C-alpha cells in the first residue's frame, strides 16, 4: 500500500508529489496522457515568479517533472477508471489492477470547453482546435479565428498572429476579460481584427473548415468570415466526472475544499484547476499541490499514527 496516490500530473499533482516525497512518503502519481497539464499546451509563461525570461509551456512542464523526479517521485502513465474513497484504505483502479493508499490527492485539472455547435466535433483536427500552441504552426500564412475574450483567447490570438496571415478575434462582448497587459497587446495588434459583440453561429466547410458564420448579438447582423482554422478558447471545465456523486462539488463541477485542500471525505484532498477557487493559474496550482501534500502528511500521521 502506498502512502499517497496522486491522480493527475499537471502542476498541482507534480508539486504535491514533490512535497510528499520530500516528506518521506511513499507516493505514486498517475497521469493518463502527458505531464504538465495545461502548462504544456501554453505557448509562453511569463507570470510564474522566478522565470523573468518567458519560458515555453512544454519546457516549463518538463522542468517541473524533472524537479519532482529528483526527489524520487514515481509517475505511472495509466488512466484511473474508478475510485473507492470511503474508509481508511483508499482504492484506485486502472483497467485490470487495483492500487491502495492511505490518502489520495485529486489533481485532474480542467480541459477546454466546447462551443457546442453542430459539426464542432466532426471538424476537430480539420480546422477546429482547442490548443493554439499545439496546432498554430499548421496555419502559417492562413486566416484563422480565435473565439473568446479571456487570457487564453488573448494569448492564443497573439501567438497565432506570429504565423497566420490574419487573425480574427471573435468575442461576445466589446471588452476583453483578459488581464490588462494581454488585452492591451491584442487591441494594439494590427494583425488581429476584433469582431466584437459576436458569437459563432455555424462552422462552415465540407471536409475542412472554410469559414464561420458569426452573428452580432446587438444588431442581429450576420457575417460569413472565410478562414482556414478556428481556435476555441472560451474557458475550461473541470475533469471531475470520475468523482461525481462521491466528492462534494459546485454546480459547475469544481471540487469544494477548505483552505487545507480537504474534501468532504477524510484522507481525500484536491488541488489545482479541479478545485473551486478565485484564480486558476499555475502559481495557485503549485500552491494547492504543496498544501494538499502537507495536509495529507498530517492526516496520515493522525489516522495511522506514523
Ligand atoms: P475564461 O477566463 O473563463 O474566459 C472565457 C472567455 O470566453 C470569456 O471572455 C467569455 O466571455 C467567453 N465565453 C465563455 N463561454 C462562451 C461561449 N459559450 N461563447 C462565446 N464566448 C464564451 O477562460 P480562459 O481564458 O480559458 O482562462 C481560464 C483561467 O485560466 C482563467 O482563470 C485565466 O486567468 C487563466 N489563464 C491565465 C493565463 C495567464 O496568466 N497567462 C493564461 C491562460 C489562462 P465573457 O467575457 O463575456 O464571459
């Protein structure tokens, strides 16, 4: 039996792993795809303290993983398919195998939301993307749109402006929600045409995206924009399906914790973007991970007398 099992290898999970290994706890982290979480699909990180020169998301993710591994963190690439969290012994299941631990830290993060349009899924990978950093380079000298008005949309628009011929930023209001410094860059960019007060009504094309139809929410006026790709950046939703009905969460599916990252079940903690909190950022994910590991350590001492 492990001391701690961590579910999810984003920044919150890796930091929790680093802290729990330093505390001398036998820790196993499960990651279903690749470590780094949303950091690894970010182009440049410029607001993480200590990195005064911007660092690419994938480089950042690799550094954090290497850092955690230096303390001996064991990372297993498998998808958790179910969890039994009640009782002293927590059970974690991958296909065909059960793992046990004294405490579990949930750090499954969040993933991009969909617009919910007809054919959105069908066009994914054929002109529809949720990751500008991953797919931007395919759109060199082409016309693309970014949908959304938050930090992700602003960063994506600036990133794509380096490659694309033209970037349309389609936002449902006429002001950006993004942090001031990012919003100012977007507004100042001549390569980015701002399509304010507009939502996407349809994605157009046969085999590949050839355009979008947008509607102005104030005037009702419709416009077809011919383009090659659309990048959807309208926020994230928590990856909490696995723990639905087990762990207390908000209506939107974010896990509710106290300041010690404790969930409603003793010995189960949550950290990072999965958790209901005011600021979803790398710095808060790292902080959550550290606190969750500290709380799990305290719990193990109290519950198991070790
Ligand atoms: P977000 O802050 O939730 O912004 C989502 C944007 O999409 C908003 O502008 C929203 O419009 C719009 N939107 C939502 N649903 C929509 C729909 N159905 N149709 C059209 N537009 C829709 O999401 P985010 O930009 O992905 O950021 C998520 C979190 O990560 C935030 O906490 C953000 O600060 C953080 N983040 C930080 C950085 C950084 O620090 N560099 C980078 C990326 C992300 P309204 O404005 O009208 O609501």
